[in-house]
C-alpha cells in the first residue's frame, strides 16, 4: 500500500467499512457485468466514480518511453478523449512501479511538477497497477477527486480486485492486438518475399521486414570464408538498398548474434559498442535486434538484423517473426549454397567430361550422338556442330570383321553388360582414315542412353602393323639372303650394254615404272637391282616377286596380303609384297605370268597406289616403285587377249631391252674373265688364262641361255680345269644348236653357229664319211678355212 497522506485508521468503523465495501463491490459488479473489452474499462471508470462518489476515474496504459495513454477516462460528467502524458513527476510513477497508491488529500503538494493535477483541481488520488499474468505492469487504474478521498482498506481491496480484473482485460486486448500485428507483419513479409529466390529474396526480405516492423534498417548477412567477417546479402537503409559490403564482426553488436544468440538492444546501442560508436551514430542507430541465420542442422550461416533510429522495444518486434524469417533466410542461403555447389560440380563434371584425355560419348540406343567431348571429336574427326545427327554406327566400316565386332559390342549393351575394352575399327569422319579404339560402354541408369568411353589406340595399332610389316620384311630379307644373290655390277662395254646402262641411270632417279624385257638370263633382274640401287629408294628393300614361280591361286595373296580367315588355310593376317615394298621398290619378274583377273588390281596399284587385302574392304595406300620384267612378247600377249593392254601401257612407261649375249659378243671376254675370277676365287683355284681357242669358241657360241648359261659354262669349266689355263671341256655338243632362243644377228653368226652345231654332231670330225664337211657339203679344206676365219676351235676336253 502506498503512502496514505490521511490514514483513516483511528476513525475506522469495521462493520461500516465492510458494508461500504460490499456496496462498492456490488455497484462495480453490477455496472460492469455485461461488458467486455474497451466497454468494460469505460464502464469500470464510470462505476468507480459513481460508487466512490469521486470526480475522476481512468485507466492508463503504459507506453514505451515511460508514457501513459488513457484508455478510458471519466470526469464525472462524461468520458474524456484518450490522451498521453509522461509519467515522470506524476503520482502514477509509483503505481507503474508496482504499488497501490492512495493519497487521501494534498496530492498536488506531493507532486508539484504534475500541473495536470492543478488543472483538474485534484486533491486526492488512488491507483492500482494493472498487470499481465506474468506480473508485468501494463498500466494502472486510478481514481482522483477534488476533495479528500477517505476510504476504508476494505474499499481499497475492492478497488484492487477490479484493478486485477482490468489488468486481465488489458492483457487480453494487448495480446489480441499483438497477434493481429504479428499476423499482418508475417503476411506482409511472406507475401512480399514469396516469389523471390536468391539475391532477390534477401532484398525483398529486408525491405519488407523493415516496413512491417517500422524500422529504418534491416539487413541479412552471411559469413565470409574465415568466419571473422560477414558479408551483407541485402541491406535496406530506410529508402534504398545499400551496396553489399563486408565487415569484421569483432566488437560489433553482430558478434553475439553470430555466436548463435538473439541480441536485442532497445536503446543506446552506440554506447555499448564503443569501437563502432562512430559508424552507428553516423547511421543514427539507437536500437538493434538480430537473430542468427542458421542452417537446418543448426550451424550459424549469418544473421538477420534490424536497427532503428529510435528506441525499439522487444515486444514491439515480436521476435518469433524474426525467427521465422531467420529460418527462411537460412533455408534460402543453404539452397543457394547447394545450388552453387551443384553448379560447381556440374561445371567440374562438364570440364572433366570436356577436357578429359579419354574420349567420352553419350549415345542414344540407336547410337545417335547426344554429347561428345573434345577428345572424342578429335579422334572421330567431327566438329561440335556435327555431334547432333551423327550416329555412332556410321563410323564402322563395312568389313565383315568390323561389323562382327560391332554386333557383339552392341548386343552386350542391350543386355546391360558393361563392355570392357572391346577393340573396334572405325573410320574417321573427316578423312576416312582408319581409327582403332578400345571401347567401353554401359547403359545410363535411366536407360535413355549409353555412356561410352574410348581410347584412341590407332597409333598403337599402326605401330603394331608397321612392326608386323617390318617383321615380314625382315623375314623376306632373310629368305632372300639365303638365295645367292648377284649384287655385282653389270659387266660389259658393248654399245648394247652401254645403252642399257645409260637408260638405267636416266630412269633410276625418277619414280617411273620400268619394264625390262629380254631373253632369259640376260640380266633383267640385275638391271632392276641397278635401277633400285641408283634410286632414292636404295635404302629400302627391293622386294622381288617371281610371278612364274607362284601358283596362280596364290599370287593375289602374295602380292596384296590377306586378312585373317579370308580363305581356307590362311590363319593369320599376311602382309603382302606390295605392303612390304612400301616406300621402296617391287620387282615383278615374269609379269606376263600374272593371271588376267589380277591384272586389274595390279593396274590400280600402279595408278593409285591403292589396293585391298584379300578378304578386306579396307583400302591400303602404298608408295611403291614398280619394275617389271618379262621374257615374253607382251605386245603379242595383248594381241592374243592374255594381257590387258591398259596394264601393258602402264608398265611400258619406260622400257629397257636387255640385249641377248650373242648381240654383244665383244663383252664375252670381259664376262668370261669376270666369271673365271669369281668362281676360281670361290673355289680356291688359280686360273690365270683363258686360251684364245677357248675364248673363240665361247664367242662363236649362240648362247640361248645368255649370261646365265655363260656363267654356268664358266663355273663348270673352272671346276674341270686342272692347271692355270681355263679348260672348257666338252660343253658345246649339248648346247651349240640351242641358239634358237633368238634369231642370230648376222649371217656370219648363223654360219658359225651352224658349223659348230654340225661339228658337235660329228664330234669335231671335219673330214671323212662322218665328217662335218661332208654333212655341210663342203670340201674339208674349205671348211677348215671357214672355221679358222670364224674362229671356231675344237674345245679342249
Ligand atoms: N651384265 C652382266 N654382268 C655380270 N653378270 C651378269 C650380267 N647380266 C647377267 N648377269 C648374271 O647372269 C645371271 C642371270 O641374270 P638375271 O637373273 O639378271 O637374268 P634375267 O634376265 O633376270 O633372267 P630370267 O629372265 O631368267 O629371270 C645372274 O647371275 C647375273 O648376275
């Protein structure tokens, strides 16, 4: 009980007081029973005035800033409009502090600063605080009179009772209003921010929050990486957005919030944070309220804050609104982070996909390309524009082997099997060049496409093929080495051979096809080798094919090679002679023997340098110089339809005729001594001379087998010779008549050949019944004279 300026204690008549109090109570109950809310308060003040017989009664409501607003005011005649006043200096101050105050009289003296008391002519005062259920003072119920107010304690108790009742009523009204306000605020903010995401959401959030809560500043922040700073996501400054900025949180009001607590400072915030006083004052900030913005897991991500240039009561800004929007901001921030991470991941994946050194392709089930990375495009020879509309299967060439592999591979995808490193042969799109890949493919879990990955192993395969080619070349050379070769020079000084040598020199440097014709054993191969050795290809192999020596059915595979399984008996891939001779020279001996059906293929190699292996459709390209040789009359062959004319003309670009030995008799001595030396050295014999007679018979012989025959004759002679002089032995009879390989050049030659032929038949007997002279119809002396003239001598045996 407050000060009682005039305690009625001594005159207290208890039964009388009780009665009066009962009456007072009854009057109040009766007067207010049917009213609630604002009406209740109005009725109450009226009834208080009437029942106590006093002039004034009112209900005051405590406002922020220690002010009171009257909610109902009775002045004895009627109600006064609501008004506000400062508590300070008034008798209400102590009531608001929680006490019941009764000043029976002299109240103006007690509260001299309260001029209103004077204006109203108030002498006495009675008031009780009005409290909410938690005991917080919401306002007061006061009674004032212009005369002393003598009341018994019982009457004051009744007054207090109604004070409690009024407190409940006010509390209910306050709650109702704040609920309504909260709802409006919530709706305003949530409606204002609903359609937005990302940075727009934060901008709308702070703007709407500031508007709904009637504060100047609102902002939302997130931690910078090191968590000692935050960066604003949106900052509303009363009438505009400020650019986002970051700041160190140490020593700021935000520090507490970012540690995870709600922080509220109703006033004087600048003084509490001396390090930031200036900035806060510059903004005119007096009050501050903020909550942490948290993730779903509870981690602090940043904060949501409002600041005002006036005092900001806690109740005014129902912090549950704040919490809701803090949570919403947290969710949005997390969503943004997630989105950023996803984007980053996607970018990283895309980069990985795009830049990976391994080729990646996504294909539809029908092999239509969906995506392909750079490596894939490079290997396949396609550009980014070509991805769409390209089908994977079109890269596979139409060879049985490649198609079989593809079929197997595709079947495995259909079954959902992860193919592991199938090797496929493809063709590049841009230049049709072969491409070998090691291929992995698996269906995407969605089943909509397959994810294919491949390694370009073309280089490896080409290297392996080259290795195989080189191995084959080696093998060939080893075989060649086994067969004795004449790498010797071409012996001869005759005009005929000189002509040949000139031609060889002339044509060697070019890549022209050369056709060497001539009888057997005239040195056609030697000419071919000479051309090769003088050419720029001399470091490569001269690959020889004797077309007459290979069964017709095998010539194709021998020349062009064959694929695995191309025909029965061919187990592995065979590298053909043309491949072996790539960048070098091929010598097609006895080219006239090539079957007609193969001549077309040969013509194509000559013209384009292209061919296919037997059993393959893949075109191989080679750079081969062709030297062909024949002892046949190819023109005749063409005429008789056994040789294609186009091939003949193509081969006959540069013909060289290898002269028959009998057409260069003057070379015989040179050749003889060359062979004598060669064989005697080889046999460890010392043969120093060739008797003139022997030489004469060699010179007079027709040499149907040409130099090869001469070589054999000399070899045999060297074997037979006992002493230092070459002994020819008995060689003529068998071959003297065999000079029909080509027509003798002169009559003299023919005469000599014929005489020798007959002499061999008569075993060199000239005269007599069985003598040669008789057969020839000549006188023996005439014959002897002719023989001497023609240099015919009986060979030594
Ligand atoms: N001018 C020459 N000088 C030295 N030796 C030669 C000469 N011409 C050919 N020979 C030798 O004669 C032999 C036969 O020569 P080659 O094999 O070149 O003849 P060819 O015309 O190719 O025979 P064919 O038509 O039977 O294949 C070889 O041992 C070769 O060394």
